[in-house]
DNA sequence: GATGAATGAGTGTTCATTCAT
DNA sequence: CATGAATGAACACTCATTCAT
C-alpha cells in the first residue's frame, strides 16, 4: 500500500535536510541569526519556504542543529591534530592549513555568529558555554607544551600563546570569509611566526 | 521666549548630530546595518525616534555618514604613522597599538560591517571601493619598504606583507570587539613577529 | 495480486468515509471550522492527510456533509419523540434525556458551530436556513399543545415556550460539551420545571 | 519642548486602549483566541494592525487583559447581588436580569471562550483556575441558603442548585450571544422556575 | 487506493518612516 | 525643535491543498 518505501522516503528526507543545512549554513554565516531570512535560506536551497518547516521546526532549531554540527566538527578537527604526522610544529602547521582551507569557512563563521550575534537562542548559548575557547586551549595544551620542550615554539605561558594563536586564526577566518578581495588569508608560514621560535 | 539666534540653533543642531552619530556608531558596529534598529539608536542617544529623522534623512544616510567619517579617520590615522617617532618598526608598533586600543574599535567594526554586511546601500559600496585595502597598502608601502631596507622587517613582497598584517589586525579587531572572553587581543609584540625580522 | 472487485472497493470506500466523518465530527465539534485542522482530522482518523482529499474534495465539503447528516439526524430524533411511550411531558422528558446524553453531543455542537462560527461556507448557511429553530418548534408544537391541554405543561404561548426550552437545552449542551468541571449538566427534572406546571 | 503635554498623551492612549479592547472583546468573543485575527481586531477598531502592538505587546496579552477585566467585572457583579433590594429570590431575579442583559454578553462569551478554546495562554489558564465556577458558587451560597430558609427557593443541595442555575444562565448567554434569531433569551420568570419553590 | 513531500496564501509581529501636535 | 502615535511593508511560521510515486 505504501507508495514509496521507507528507504526511498528516508533518502529523500536526508537529502533535503542536507540541502537545507548547506543553504542555511551559508546564509546564517553571512548574516547572523536575526538578519538571516528563512525565505533566503529557502531560495538558496531551491525550495519553498513552507517546506523548510517540514524539516526543521523553526529558525532557531535549524540554527542550533548547524551550530551543534560545527562545534562537533571543530572539536574533532582539533583532536585530529594529534593523529597528524611530524613534529609538534608540523602538526600545528597542518592543522592551520586545514582551518584556513576555505571549505570550513562557513562553519567557522557560523560559530562566530553564534558567539557574537544578538538573538541567539538560549539552548545555543548553553551549547557554546560547553565549547568555549578554553575548551580548545585545553585540547591543544599538550601539543604546544611538547613544541616548547622541543624548542620549536617560543617559551612562555602556553595557554596565552594558544589563545593568541587561535584568536589570530579566528580573526583571519572571519574577515576573509566574505569572499572579499579586501582581506587576504596570509600564508601559513607567516602566521606560524607568531608562535614559532624560528 | 526669546527665540534662539541662528548661532545657538546651529550649535544645538551640531551637538545633536554628534550625539546621534556617537550612539549610531555604537549600535551599527555591534549589530550591523540590518539588525540595528533606529529605535535603539534613538534610545542610546536619549532622544525620540522621530527626532532622528530631523537630523538624518534615513537609516542609510546615517550609516553612510558614519562610514564616511570612519574611513576619513582611518586614512588620517594611517597617514599619521609617518609623524610618529622612531624607526619604521617602532612606528608600526605604535600604529598597531593605536589600532588595537579599543577606543577605535567601534569605527573599525563599523567599516567591517560596511564591507561585509548585506543590505549596505549602494552609495556606501561606492565609497568603500575608493577606500579599498589596496588604498591602505599604498599608504603604508613607503614605511614597510623603509623597514625592510633597515633590516627590521622581513624581506619579501611588501604589498603581500602589508596585506597579511592588516588582515591579521582586522581579524583580531573583529573577533575581539564583542567583549567576549572567548577571544583575546594578543600582545603587540606577538603580532609584530608576523612581519619583523627579529 | 487479484484486484479487488467493485463491491469490495465500494465497501472500503464507504468504511473510510465513515471513519473520516467520525473523526471530523469530533474535531469540528470541538474546534469549529476555522480552527479544525485537516491534519488533525487525518490523524484522528488514522490516515494520511492526502487521503482525506480522495474522499472529500475540501474541508468545506467535509464539513457540509457532516452538518447535513447532523441536521437530518436531529430532525429524525425530534420526530421520533412522538413514538416514545407515555404522556406528553414524559415524552419530552425522554427526549431531553436523549439530547443531554452525551453521545449526541458532537453532532449538537457541530450544528452549533455551524450556526455561530464565521467562515462557514455559503452552502452550509443555506442549509441551516432550512433547519432553523422555527422548524423544530413546528415539529414539537403538537406535543407541547397536547401537554398544555393535559395540564402537564404551563399555559401560555406554546411557540415561545418551546423556543425557550430548546434554547436552554442548547445552551446546556454547548457549555457542558467541553468536559470541563466548571459547568454541570443539571438534572432533567430541574430543567423540566421550566415548562412543567408541576 | 514637549509638543503634546502628558495629559493629552495619556488621554489619547487611554482612548485608544479602550477602543482596541472593545473591538477585541467583540472579535475574541465571537471567534476564540486562535481564530480571532489581529487584522480583524485592528479593522474593527479602525486602526492599522501595527498600532495594535503599540498598545498591547501581543495577542495573548490583549486577550489576557480582557479576560482579567471580564472576570473582575463578573465577580463584582455577583458580589453586587447582596446590595440589591428585596428578598433573596428578588435579588436573584435582579441579578439574572443584569446577566442576561445583552450588554454583558461579549464578556460572558469571552470568558466562555477562554474556558473552552484551545490555544489559551498559560497565564490565562492560571487566572481561570482562580475564578472557577466553584468560586461563584461560594459567593452565592449565603444568598441561596437564605432563600431556601425563607421558602422561596426549592430545598435540596444548595451548591448543586446554584451550579445548575449558573450553567443554565451561561448556556443561554452563550447560545444567544451571536445575535442569531435561532436562539432566544427566555423570560427571567421562566428561568427562575428552575430554582424557585413557586 | 494511499502516502507524505511540496507549495503558497494567510497570520502574528516588527520596524523604518511619516506626521499631527 | 521635539514627540510619539500611526502606518504598511516585510518576515517567521501555519495549513489547506496538490501531486509524484
């Protein structure tokens, strides 16, 4: 009796969800929650605005699901640094390249928007508290300390060093995420000078 | 009962305009054009929203006049770097400190918003074309080249160097402009490592 | 694999229609036309919302078919009062009990909704004109007049008496139809006092 | 400097609020919260829909303020019964006349809608708990008991008697509140028969 | 026959802007 | 000059209805 079997239906739903999430990530990243229009997300995704609500209960829920995913991904990416080959500074260089690789830009901006915009729903705020910058600093601490011991990274307060480096990277990501020619993404080697002992 | 004379009226008018612009700069910087509400600007300025329209024809005009001012100011500030005492790198260090000094943050953010937000009125876009990053690069070129000749600044493509440095500074300004504990403003010395030859 | 024959199809169709009408009566009675959602009717009936439209062209048509049925049933019920055993007042008492018996409540409410809601489609309005309160008064007139002649019912304008009694009954049905503890259904004897001569 | 003085402003605001409340009472009473459209209230009040929101934060708040007022008024009216002249049954007759007087109908319906509709905001539900039917029964208890002692009111469970009478009255109000010729408001004497000992 | 994905018109609400005072 | 009441266009979200499968 069922005209489309469960598997087909499931596949359609999944595809649509991904299609919507991709469109939404782009729009939210650029505009922030308040300024992002659902109609614009729908248009970007190539669907009617009504259909958006078959897949996500509300703008807030859609935003939250994206932020959740971005945060999970970013933690995984940072954790993954330990699997990379090479000395500490080489690992950091590889991680930096991954971060600056523009494919992750929308997600970076998304989290930035979530951290800095008004109108962020309360559940997202709670989520962000769990993924504060300190969280990332702790994740990277062993790596930087190893680098310092190896003489590859300048001596000094490691947490402050990591915080500075991440702020620089975040800043670059944010300003360069708009596809504007005004800002450029510096070469990785230049950025590494901030922390390397040369 | 005595009607105010022209001069007094003019003075009131000027004071009000400044009062409004200060409030608007703050609100626009934090929210972007689209999300900044005229009512919020009025409230911040301590006046009625209706009065806003006696002084500025529209939100767009108000925004544009602020961007104009911020751009003029930033050019003046960058030009001023040549008046600062010391060697090239010392001048750059001083300029960096001024930029990162939070007092200039609202204007910086304002220009950033103007460059990256949607909904920016066409005249503002034209304005920004005249003040592209290249414009600042040209202004700073003699200084950086002098620094390179003096051996204070790493050798290499000076334009690319300046562009990278400005992007890093801009990024830091943007991410740290929200008073969030997540991002930190690195020490100036750390940032200078990006360009200095040590 | 063997396709169902016409008779079986017809039977399925009829069963479905009844299933839908039962669900719809319940939902319309509680919410009114405008607030009743087709999705809610579908869910109550245990079918997909799309299927609703195989059986009823539109919400309005579904509503109208229910109202038609409820009106026909109510006329039949009132006509049936003459078949009941006993004296006029005993017949009326029996009828009152049937009316207040909650099993008929959904249909009663349905007609009430049809009479009082906005958004009632024009054809339904025309239908209701044919089944005005006067129609019921005429049906009951012989019974009440017999009661008056028998001294069981208070003397006076019989039409006004019937109208008052029906209004009281309708009112009770409506306010008590929500399963709320705030309103109670009075004992039949109490209500009969309105018309009985004691 | 202030162009309209506070008093004038206050007066305009009060007038508008009353104008809106009158329109809203009418629309809410007829349609219930969910089906009442703010645009319709605005139209009924003769103002733009935007202006509604200068005076009431939301549909819910508007609804609640009306329900609050209606409940306060109804309690005051019932309490006022003790100030009326005459014997207990005469007081009740007077009170009944006041209730059935159509001027209060919209408020009656409003409370009815609040008690029975879906979509009633939580604060209103809490309000209604405080003004349950039991509340009114307690208010009227001394009066009915006095009537019973005086032999004017039939003996029996007074609370049940009051509850029945109020249900009958409420029902009449509700069904007759739509300005429909189908239902009539019975004469007060007829309704009093429900409780009087004759 | 049966499903549920898809659409689009309509509703509650916000906000830039105007205007009477 | 100054106010805030008033408007209307725009946006988030809902729901009757259609249609491919």
